[in-house]
C-alpha cells in the first residue's frame, strides 16, 4: 500500500471544486504523524517489511508529497519517508489523481532502472523486482499530513529545482527528471536518531532489493551488493588472459570474507568460477561494513559512501 502524505500545497492540487462543492481524494489520517502511524503498523515494522524479517507484504510504504511552481510549471516532489530519496515529477492537471498514480508508478520504475544501471545488475532480476512491486504495491491512500524533518529535505530539493530551471533549463523530459533525481539522491542527509549522514540513493537501492528480490531468504547488505557487482564484472569476459587461476581463487576467497556471517553462504561456488581473474586493486577497495537493524528500522550509517 502506498501512503501519500500530502502537504497543504499538494492537497490543493488534488482538490477540485464542482458547483461549489469541494472534491478531493485526501482523507483525514488515522494518526497525527507519520512516525506514529509507522509505530502502530505491525508492532513497529516499517515498509518494506522484509527488512524486519516478517512474512507478508502488508505494511504501508510512506511518501511525502509536495507541490511547487516554477515559471508557471507545477512540479510534484515525492519523497520516500524512510530513505529520503526524492522523485521530481511534472504535476498532473488539478484533481487528476489517476494520472498522478500512473505517473508515480512509471517514474518509480524508471528511477529503479536508473539507480541499478551502474551496478551491472541482471536485467531479468531488475524486471522481476519491478513486477513484484506492481503486484504488491498497487493500492494508494492520500492523507493531509506533514513531517518537519522530511519537509526540510523536500525544501532543499525544491530550491534545487528552482535553481536548475532558472540557471540551466526547465525539467520537462523524463531523462532530465531522472538525472535530477539521481543528483539529489547523492546529497548527504541526516535524520533524527541517526548519528551520521547517509546517501538517499544508496539507502533506496538497498531497501528496494530487500523488499522485492524474488529470493525471500536473501538479505542484501552493502557488502553483498559490492561483492555481487564484482562477480558480475568478472563474468563479462573483460579480464586479461594469463593470470594465474590460483591467485584469482585466493583473491575471491579474501573478498568473500567481507560478507556478513549470516549471508556468507551466498558466495559459495564463486571460487570455482572459470576465467575469473580479479584485479588486485579492485579487490583491495572492498572493505567490510556492519549493517545494524534497530527496531526493524534501517540504520542509514551503513550506507555511507567511502571517504
């Protein structure tokens, strides 16, 4: 279930007046704050629920929706509450909720493809995750509800949208909007309760993989993602010939040590890959990280970029 928590500006976009009567899709929220709503859902389990190792996909996915106008062009800023990844979209006509939901799903899938592209992920695997999302998240509800912390981040994105439109060009094409989303996703953020900053695009990618990967027993961690990317590069036959296989096996064995103990079995069999000759420098760059979960909420500090 997609829960769109709308600011006052977004509510106005989704509201029309017909013969003096206001019509809107926005409902009165059952909880005053998003935080309270999340705490009440499934004993504190937040979407996506496999991060809490639960069995069913029946928790809500909260987004904050805000509307801004630049040069008479209205934009919707739709931010994932959990990871603070924001999608900037062209706003639909006033009151056209169906178009918004369709556009939102399309933009979501486009952003996932854009985010996963640099990671050399298998196209079939990405397609399966998109299909899983469509099957499990095709319901939507709209509430008028805000969050001070998320609003501060949305305000920053809003400022950057306006600056881009005035200093560069208007964001109107899907590719330009995607590039802008990926750019803002690389801006470090901080939230209450987290000691260090995090990068929304990284947190959003890991959240997506954990929620919609077809293998229900697999938990994706930053280390696992780095290791899997490394193996995929090796499988593309773009390595040099003449490297000793024993050295390659030793390098892979060292790399697998970075996997957390509970998912180390996912690397079994990789040592027997033929023609896999890893770069020593690439292997050296992969460092262990710890992924912590507290009350089924992501610890974003695990997703920080290497300095």
